[in-house]
C-alpha cells in the first residue's frame, strides 16, 4: 500500500515571500501521479498542481511549482510571492497510474500542512 | 453544471441513529468516491464506484454502506452512528483514472455524532 507523509503540521510565511511545503511518499510502483490540493476554510478541495512520475520536468502553475525527486520519493511544493489568499491547509496526494486493480483512481492523502500568511 | 453537490452541509446525530449522506454529480462521471476527513488529518477513502451498479470498499468502510443505482447519485449510508464517525465527509467524481482526469470534490458534509 502507498503512504504519503507531510512532516510539517504548520508553516508560516510573510506576504510576498517564498515558502516550501514538504511531502514524501512510499510506493513500489514505477508509474503514478502526484498532486497538491489546497483546502481553504470553506473546506472546498482545490487542485493546485499535478505531476506525472514519468516526467522528469517539474510542473509549474503560475506562482506554484514542485520539486519532484523520484529516487528520493519526495514531492515538495514551492509557493512564490505568497499572497494572503494562499492561507489554507495543503494536502499532498498520490494516485496510482494503474487503471484498475485495487486503485481505481483513488487518491491517498498526506496529513496536511496548515499554511499561515502574515501581512 | 453544478458539479458535485452534497446534502446536508451539517448534521448532528445521536449515537445509534442512522442517516444517508447524499451525493449527486451532473458531469456524467463514471467514477465516484466517498472520503472522510478527521480533524487535522488527510482524507481517507471509504467506498468507491466505477459505474452504476458497481461499488467496492476503500480503506475505512466499516460502519458504512453505499449504493449506485444511477450514474449521477452515490449515497453513503451510516447505520448505528458512533462517535468515531464524527468527521467531514467528501464526495468526489472523475471521468477517468489518469492524471488528466481530475477528481472534482463536493463541498463536504460536517457530521457530529454525540
């Protein structure tokens, strides 16, 4: 079974600065997908960024980028030019690339990191 | 499109009561999922469905049941509610299982069992 670990329960950053959230995972699969989700106080789950394991290039979405280290099984999220609206709980998630079996596209989530942004 | 809708938004149950959490999606997605999120924790999969009439257990299915009689609806039934089922419940749907097939989440149902 796959596991996802976020070792930082809480992080804080000053507005306009950069912060990095850590995530490690454990899997015996070679093909999979990784995601970062944002959950603001409204509880809505919002997809921030995704990474395909077979791609060496790190994904980027505007101010959000990842550092994907497949050998180390590490998948960190970097938020540049932090904004007050970035304050939320962030979840790292894993999905198997296997179309069937016991996965059926389910997501395995880490415990989450609460990000506070100070003005 | 309304996306994924869940009702109710909040509910308080007494120990031993039963209830059904409703989930409906209007995107014609085959894959649907129920997750629970305990305080300060990530989401864990309760049940999932790959199409009408087909359901299977996830990581934490005990105390729950599901059915999928239509593509749109995927209700979650709690029988004999226990305090351990106090949680926020999310329904999600997807048109596929690859990375491009994003899971769309409903707004969640906050359930308290006392």
